[in-house]
């Protein structure tokens, strides 16, 4: 993996119906120097296995599985594991424009 400038953190709980759209929109970013940390917060559906499938295909994706602790705890776990210079929280049902990270990073620096 190249230098990680941005960490995208997704806290996911029972998101099997929409998590693919969120992950796909992150993977479609024009800005490539990022990592994606997905915290599976004790999902009782297929969210965790969907995220694991993506992690096997792209080394920028890390999945952390934990017992349900709520969104604040899941986000903190993401922050604690982030290596990017900047981080952003992304909800499991969000879909981003392909230039989101590029534009946000340019504004930040």
C-alpha cells in the first residue's frame, strides 16, 4: 500500500442491504492514498462476511469484528486503528461522489 494520507472509517451494524454501495463508492475515489477501516459492530446479518469479501480483494481495506458496543464505540475503534494523516467517518448507508476524498484532502492541506 502507498502512503496512507486518509483513513475512511465505516461503523457498520446490520447493514447488509446497503454496505456494498458504501464500500463501492469509497473504492471508486479518484484519490487513492487512503485506507478503509470497517468496524463490524456485532452485526447479526451478513454485513461482516460482505466486508471480509471486500478486504480479500483490496489491501486498503481492513475489517475489525467486535461485539456490539454502539456507533460511538465502533467509531473510536476505527480511530484507534487508523494510520492516515486525516480521518473521516462514513456511514454504512452513505454513497460518496468519486472526488470526495480528493477535494476534502486538498481543502485540508
